[in-house]
C-alpha cells in the first residue's frame, strides 16, 4: 500500500515536472523567439541605419571630396572674377586640359578671354611666373606670365594668341588708344591719382577687365599695380609685339625682348576665317 502511494506520488511528481518543463520550455522558446525577432527587427533596422549612416557620409564625403577636388581644380581662376564688371553678360568655359573655368566676353565681332590665362604647362613653371608667387592661388587670380618661346602654345583648343591686328581691332572699337585705356581697364586696382585724369581705374565698359598685373623680367615682377602687358603673335622691326596699358594709353608696341621676359596672355576665340586658314 505504502509503496503503491509512493509510486503514485512519484508518477504525479514526474507528471507535474513534465508539465512545468513543457510550460517553461514553451515560454522560453516563445521569449527566445520574441527576443530573436526583436533583435532581428531591431538589428535589421540598426543595420540598415548603420549602413545608411556609414554609407551616406561615406558617399557624402566622397561627393564632397570630389566636389572639393573639383572646386579646388577650378576655383582659383574664379578669383579673377572679382575684378570684372558685374553688369556684363559673360560667357563661361572650361579649359579641358586642367579643368580651369574662365570667363570670356563678346566685343564687337571678337570673343576675348576676360581674364589672364593661367594654364600651367610645366611643373613648377607657374610658381616662378605668377604676379604674386608668394600668395596662394595667385596664378588663377592674376594669370601666368609666359615667355616668348611658349607664348603661341598655351591657349586652349579653339582659341589662339591674338595678333597685333586683332588687338588693334579691339582698341579701335573702344575708341582708340586714349579712350581704350579707360574703357578696357578694371574699375579697381589701378593707381588713382586724381591730379592726372589719364591715370586711375577704368570703366570696364566692355567687360575686358584689364588688371595691372605688370610683367616679368630677369630680376622678378615689374610694374605690378601700374601696367597691363600682353603678348601678341606679331613681330615689329625690333622684335615681338605686345599690347599694353600704361599711363594714358592702351596700344600695341614693339619690344626688344630678352629670353627671360614674360607677359600675360589673353586668348581670343578662333573665328571661321581663323579655322579655315589653320586648315
């Protein structure tokens, strides 16, 4: 009898334990499943969020980096735009060789660069041939001075170094040498001597924006802030010709140049006639 009761009690205990185990196992599995689902859901969202957080800034940084790189590649030429006439409808174009962005302007039947060329054809060339080599981005702001040897080789495709005749066409359109020196100059940067009306800033009426960057000689940069000097492709009786604005004039002139002399360049867009003659 006693053993029979024990057996029944043991059976009941085993049954109870089994029921408890099943119940706990079910809750545990349910909780585990719920926790797993929650982690999966939360982890998935976190993972997606993490991917967005990790990829977006990365993509953003890449984009920003590219934009910065692109910006740094072109922005320094835009520094010259502060010299220009805000009332002029300029053309913008990119030099495909180095990504520099320039402004140009239509004057009469000609299209001129409205700023000095700053194409650096040779490593370290620009540093030694900028108007203000000690100032960062000086080349973009003031342009590069090119020597006689390379003056005909640096304009972008579709543009060329203007001849003295092409310069004279511009000067004549601006009213001749005396009037042109005012109409083709920037409104800032020139000596402002009120006692001499031939000097001082210009009106920049045509948007040509000639800034007094000077020129380069053996000893360094000469006449910065006083004179603008540009190569032409032409020759006179004593040597190559330049176009210059100084004192009360803007004119083309012959110079006896040294191999170390260097001047700024304003390219002019090829015309149909120019393209045909080149062929």
